[in-house]
C-alpha cells in the first residue's frame, strides 16, 4: 500500500522586500522550516497584486508578518 503524501502547513509571509530589511536572508531562514511559504511577490506577471494576496491569505494556515521596520504595505 502506498503511503499518503505528507502535507506541510502553509503560511503567508508579509514583509518588506527592500530597504534595510534583508529579504534574502529572511527567506533563506524560513525555507529551512517545514512549511510551504506564500510570498506576496510571486506571480505578479499574470494577475493583480490584490488578487494574489487575497488568494494566498485565504489558502494559508498561518500568517507571518514582519513589522520590524515601518512599511505601510505590510501593515
């Protein structure tokens, strides 16, 4: 009998992608954790940002928002 595939929990990540925030380091650390991550910057070529955000937030089990530096978009 085949084993059932293991489904990882999903999390939406809201964070700044530039400036003082080091996104590549942040993403590298998150990728080590057993989660499937949704980022707001994925898939921008085909749909509007608001559509992507609402779809990903609804699909995620958890949300992770970094407010270390003030960013109105994340807030």
